C-alpha cells in the first residue's frame, strides 16, 4: 500500500492489511529459504510496507 492509501484507510482496514502483509512476508521468507527468490528485494519492500501500516496504527492509537 502507498502512504496516501494508508492514511485514507480505516483502522479496521489497516489491521486487516497488516495481517495479510505479515502472512505474505512469512510466505516469502519461507520460499526464499527453500530456493532463492528471483527478486529478493521483495522481502525488503514487504517488510517496509508492514512497518508503514504498523506505524500508522500506532499513531492513531496515540491520538
């Protein structure tokens, strides 16, 4: 998700997206462990996406 999409999404949508992203990241890590990914940068971008969503959720809880 892009940052603008994250800011516009509701809290419930963000929590669902976070769960989906974490699941996808775990699957990518497992696939990379078994045989190297064609594009290992996917792992980094997926992890950064998770961090963006988690940060936005934390900011909303604080406010």
